[in-house]
């Protein structure tokens, strides 16, 4: 991962600078020392991530089952089979699936649709008491929307090693510069979510379509 390599480089340079100050006695500027200490703190904070340590609940499985129902609808429509369901406690606010091909809207991912319509239903853009269930790890756009909506929690099934931004390629909710509050949990009904995606990409992927 490019980000991981960058992280290792920052840690190495920061550590070298601190060693130079405290062990070798090399004179450095206050700005360089401040950068080194800040970098180490930032990386340590990021490495903890925003992943939730709580065990998966029965409600998590219920929510993901609903998201899988939506993913099946996407598959039937020729869309990339990703579904999502937004809950406020035990109340289902909105469930939807990818609609990019049908709507010709580049932002019509399942997560975006749920956040948009869920906020309308609550009459509040702040979704801090809500949980979003989605069959595939959110992309950069959707992960950013999780933060902007102040979503309390995101639960996803299959990881996305190519574009996932809740721990795979990057972890937007954990970036200290963004002051995010969204926790995420990975792996609920993972094999079922992944099987649906594998089926689409191996048998039914329309030419030129990407998630």
C-alpha cells in the first residue's frame, strides 16, 4: 500500500530526528522537532483506527440481510450488486442499492442514497445515532459522506482492497485531520456479500462498468 509505505517513511524520519536530538546531540530547529513529534502522534493515532471492537449483534445480521436484499435487486438490474440499509436504532429509515447505470448519476451509490433519504426522513443531516449497513466497504466518496453526515456507525460485509476507505486502501474515519466520529465494523455476512459480487463480476458485468 502506498499509504503504508508513506507512513513507514514518516515514522523513520521522525524517529531519526528525535534520536539526533536526544542521543547524538545534533542541533535541529524547533520547527523540525515539532514536526517529528507531531508526526509520530498523528501516525500512532491513525494506526489505532476507528474500527469498533464491540461484538457483532443480532441487529447487525438483520441490517446486513436487508442490505443483501437490496444488493440482489441491483444484480437483477445489471448494477454492481451493492446494497445498503440505514437504521435509527431498530427503525429502518431507508434501504437502497446502486443505481448509477439506471440513473446515470455518478453519486448514486447505495450508501449515498441511504444517507440522503434517511436524513430527509429524520429532518436532520446529522446521523450520529444511526447505523449504516452496506454489503461492500465504502469507497472514498461514500466514506467522506459518512464523516460529513456524522454517522455514528458503519457496518460492512466484504472489504474492497481496490477502493475501500474504511481500512483497506485508506481509513478516512480514522484520519485525525478530519475529526471523524464514525466507527466501523467489518465482516458481517462477509462471504454472502462477497459471493454476490463475485457472481456479478464473473458472469454479469456489463462492459465498461466499474464500481
